[in-house]
C-alpha cells in the first residue's frame, strides 16, 4: 500500500486515526462523542512492519481441529475452499499475521487515547473498546466468520470500558451485548431514549462487576 514520508502505511485505519487526532487537537466543544470505526483485524490478513514480524510463528497456537457434531456448513466450506490442505506452518503464518494486525490496532487505539489526554479530557472521558464479531482463524478449518456461527471464538469478544465511575481493573463475566451500549451511552450523557430498544444499561456492572445483568 501507499506510504508517507515516514514509511507509515496510508490506509483507511491510519486515515481515520489521523482524523480523530486532528479533531481532538481542535479543542472541540464539550460534551462530545467520538466514534472511531477501524477495519483491522479483518481479511485480507496482511500488515506492514513492525507488526508483521512482531509475533513468533513457532509460538502461535494451532487452530481447533474439525469436530464431530458441528453444523454441515463447516464441512461444505472446508471442501469448497480446500482449507484442509493447509499445513500447520501455514496456519501459524495466518495466526501470526492476524495477531500483528491486532497489535497494530492496539497502537492505533493508544494514539487516540494519547490525543484525548493531550486535549485535557482524559479524566472526564469514558472510553469503550469493542468489536462486532470474532474470527475463526483456522478453528474447525474455517477463516473469517459465518452469520449462523455460535462458537466462542466468534461470540466472546473484547469489551473494555474505562473512565469516571468505572471500577479499575475489574473483570466481569456477565452476558453483555452490543445492544447494551446504546442505553449505557445515553445514561452517561443524561439523555432519554426516544425509540424502542432492548439493551440494558451497563452502569451497574461498571461500578460492580458482580451486579446482576442478564
């Protein structure tokens, strides 16, 4: 891909992060909400250095092998795309490249957090880090996702929240969903929803990770 004078790849994610940094540096009036949607990690699996070589191929875990009792679409995909022909080394190459893409996202997210701090808003900003789905990444001989897939690798996704009134370092095992983000954000903003929705405010969990939720 195209690179700037410092050798940084100029793609959608880099452009989005730079736009967020510039906006935060413009002293935006408060209160504000900033939604930064990034593509990584997502097929096609590729990334530049130093992310590409960051993770040792030999240390990468091998995927979960195909198992009996799984939906028939899995076998159909394996046959159509011949993923069963991939070697362990090839699977490890895929996993390490994907991990490099995740590390690049970590870097981008850190830049946004640094920009919030530089804007002087870190102590009064609540930050949500989340994704919409996971990745088979070789599990059951599959890559990407499948709309009807209900495996943990697709459903158990990161939701990290930090900010005022959020318990620091707490881990929560409650079943939360993306539909819960809307009422949570509205509650933080002191805004009442004007539409029918089925999310549940996460505020009690943010204060007490063992609070009942769903």
